[in-house]
C-alpha cells in the first residue's frame, strides 16, 4: 500500500512517528502539502491501494481520485448518528444538536463542538456570553471573535450542552472490530501521551465496539467520569493524533485490511 501523508497538518512528532513506522516496515509513502487551491504538492499518482493521512480536504481528493481505502471518513462520524447508536453511553447525550444560529446556551459555561468531524473549530468548554457573541457575529456576517474556519457559519450544525466533569480521557484506534493501539491523552486538565490505559476504559471501549462501529477503521475517544466511562467522540483514523499510541501497530493493522471494495469513504 502507498501512504499519502499531509505534512502541513500533523504535529511534527506525530508525522515523524508515522514516517518512522512506515520506514521500519518498508511501506512506500509520499509527503504532500495541501495548497489553498485544494491541490497537492507534489501531485502523486500511486497505483494500487492508497491510504491518505491528513485533512478532510485530502479525504475529498482521495474520493475524487478513487483511492482505496483512501479515507474512512463517512456520514457515521456525525454526532447525531453516534447518539442514535450509542445513546446514553455518549458523554454529551443530553446536549442539543442544532444549527449554530439556533443554539440557546444556558448556564455560565457550555460545551460546544461541531456535529461533524469537520474541524471547523476546536470543541471545548466556553463561557456562555462568549458563545452568544460568537453566534451573533456570524449570523450578522461579521468577523468571528473566536478562531474558526472560514467554512464556519450560522448554518453549521453544532453540539451544545452542559459541561461534564472528566477525570481522564483515552484514545483507542480500532481496525476491523479490534482495538489495535491506545493512549491516555488527558489526565484532569493536563494533556499527556501515556501509552497505557486503565482496564475500565479498555473494557468499556471494547463493549461499545461490539455494540456498533461507524467504520472499518476509526478512533474512539472515551472519558472516565463520576458516572462511569463514557464516549467523548469518534475521530477519523486518517487525521487523528497519536499521542502515546504505538503507531507501528496502527500501520500494520491498516496494511493487513482486505478487501478494499466497499470500504467507507467520505461522502460530502
């Protein structure tokens, strides 16, 4: 398989870990830059199976060029679909999903994130007044007071609800129904890159995977809370950060996936 790696997306350590794993395994790869025009530099034309690692824009390129597996991003990465299948296992099961222009945040602080894995803004906890000012500015067509993509607007579908207390967050890389790599990435308010995860989080992740899966390959983020383990979100495996996960295990799992026919790709 030939891997296409977007070098202006990954953090340097993540990119180096991925490239190092590919080199150790003798897997061919090309690093590319996604230009504002939506084109790639250089412009590779590999034959056979291709794995794209980068942004949603690169996923679209993969689809247009018919690369397989290309990208595993699909309609199941929408938060509403995750809620439909996993229900109360979702950390923000009580949140409202709506167009950004229609949100009505309550309380001093709210949690807000895009409903899709679109990266139009970074989800997190914000002050209600800040969210309302942001919403009103975008609806009026003014400059956004919050850092976000130019694609962000009043019609962008978001998830908005009360904040939750979280003790620890873990990331699980799933390929063909199996957890192939993992990492603890947040302890309290501190970002970490710990290659170990606790047994409760692992057992919960595996139970959720047995219940339903959004794609043949994906990344599941979970949290330990006062109410037990919960699902935070699903990330596309083509663009998720690795933290302390064993990148070589991820590459090996993807390399051995067969067949490619019918593998889900982005449908936007």
